[in-house]
C-alpha cells in the first residue's frame, strides 16, 4: 500500500496547502490512505468541526491530534461523533473521543491509526508505551490490520525514537509530530517499520513554528507578558512523509514530502 502522513496543520496557510495539493497528490500517487495531524489547524490552537470536515474532504482518511486537542472547546463534543478524528490514546480514562481508529481503503484493506503523546517536557499523561501496546495488541499488524500508522506527538526525539524501536516490526510507520520542524532521519528500522522523528508542519515557514514572528521574538527579548500568538498568514508548505508497504504491512520505501516555499521541495520520485 501507499501511505501519506502530513505533519501538523498550522492555521489557514496549512489548511490551504492541504486543500490545494492533497487531492491531486492522492490521485497522482494512487494513495491508499492519508493521515493528517490537525491539532493546530484552528489559528494554531486546536481544531473545529468545520475544519476537521474540510481536511477529511480534501482527501484525509483520519485526523490526529495532540496537546492542543481541546483548545477549541467544541472539540469536547464533536470528537465523540467523528470516528476519524483521534486524540492521543494515553489521555486519562473518561476523556472524550478515542485514541485509535480503523480506516478502510477502497480495496477493503484495514489500516489502524493510533495517536499517543509523549511525556518528556509535555503535559503529564498516562504511559504512551502502554497505550501503544494496548492499541496494537487489540488490532495486530498482519492479523486484524493490513497496515498500522502511529503518530507520536512529543517534544523529545529520544522518546519518539524509543517508541519506534518498541514498536518496530509491529507498525508500518511510527512518525513524530509536535515540533513543526521536519527532521532528516527518515529510515526503515531493522524490523521493517518506517520512522521519522518529526514530519514538520503544513504551514507558513516564514514564521516561528507557524506563528507570526513579532510576538515570539518579543517574548524571547523581553520576557514579559504580551499579546496572543497569531498564526502566520503567508503561503503554506505541505510537509510530511510517504511510505510504501509490502504484503505484510511493513515498509519497503520511505521518503519525505515537501511542496511549497522556504524549504527544498522533495517527494518520492519512484511514485511518479
């Protein structure tokens, strides 16, 4: 199968990049499934039901979240009726929503999509290793699932890498999100799991992590309270990772995807 994962969508530039480019890429590359992290899609903070629907209509099969899952209070309600929107599985019991979902492809294949959030330098949640183990044990690769995608929303690359090695051979892809900066360590681990420490963001890279530059700069220079952070408004770059799997659901190809200004464009040439 051919899978595409897109990093954190930040504000309107990120949403426009997804809406403008994803439909054509889905057709051009004959993608079986697309997963998009949408936790910063609403002005940089959380997601609304309207925006979630827009991302799904653009060609995403599932939308993952992270530490900003419930910044938009309406998410506390609509996440329960949208099975393709998932928050981290290691939120405490009783949190609205779900931490995993099954995506069915047009050919009838089943893809498990899981979200977990790291604990290093992040809000203290339940153990992400135990949460990932629980979800993958309930729907194992090669048995109940034909492919498994795990979004690790975390600050520390050490925690992301440790989770990837923990799941190696049991997931098709383990990909990091949250830092909004694409890393260059994409590879296939010894057990056949594709990995990248951070997929980067879909947003305006002429910014500070997708935010207009003035207020972050002022905060670093003055260390005093100021105005609210606002999403940048320039042209967005689509940023993520492409993965191809074999009949076992393990990765045979992994390649970064970047389309737009400010970063060097790249994509899996073998798919063209």
